[in-house]
């Protein structure tokens, strides 16, 4: 039961963290830049938000975004952050599939406890790698933007990336360190018993005959 609870907690945390990384990647409110105070920038239409895909201008009556299309002209921190966040989002699907198929309540053909443990550990490593990718990109991006444009505050997309990375790290660690203590039921298809009456080994699919041979 404890093993199942740890697996469920780790998989839930990893799934929520994956959603957080998806939200951070898809939205453009990573950082907010301005040379004056918040009220002054809003009044002068100079409050800007930057993301991986667009630059937006925020004012009381306007919210306008310009898509970043010049891929080759982008700074290195934006290109690296894009690549890392896309990689983290893509790794979430195989990670969740591996973790779900390693649950004790899920049985696949020719499955065993050793195979389930391997799948769980690989899934945990994937989520840990997702967390590392998210942490690197969400830290590198504001540092690069501060050097280029001057950083005023963090946006909700950056917080979503931090929370998602933390949850993926915790969930991946729980899944990776979770060891099953429930013994796997033996597979009777490859089991044999020895009959003293015949002196040969026969498949163990008729326990009644085995008991009869012991009485002879």
C-alpha cells in the first residue's frame, strides 16, 4: 500500500508539473520590462512583457503582441530556452506512459516486477531531466533579458515554469526511489513438479495429481 501511495503521489506531482511546463512554454508573460514605475509605464504604454514566442505591450486599454519570427537573429538565451522547454514538454508523454505502465495495478503481457521497476526508474529519470531543462531555461531567460533590456518583474509564465520544474523534480525523485516490496506472483507456466511415481518432471498445472503422487 505504501508503495502504491508513493507511486500515485509521484505520478500526480509529475503530471501537474508537466502541465505547468506546458503553460509556461505556451504563454508569453515570462518577464516584464520598463524603464519607469509600473503606473508610469502603464500610462505611457511602455510596459512590455517578453516570452519565448512574442513580445507584448500592456496598457489599461491595449494588449498588443508581436510574434518573434526572426529565429536566426534571436539572442542565444531565447533560442536555448525555446529548445529546452520544447524538449521538456515532449519528454512528458513517454515519461507518463512509462510511469503508468509501471503501476502495480497495471499488468502487461510477459510483465514482471523487475521490468516494472526498470520502467518506473526510466520514467523518474525522464521527469528529473524535464525539471533540469525547465530550471535552466527559466533561470537563463530572465538573466539574459535583464542584461539586454532591463528587468522589472517576473511574469506568471515564469512562476508556472518554476512550479512545474519543482513538481517534476519531486515526482521524478519519488518514482525513481520507489521500490516495490510486494512479491510478484510466480508464473506457473514455467513451473514443474517432480513425481516419484514416474520419476519425471511434468508441468505444474494439476496440483491434485501432484498430491496423489506423493501418497503413492
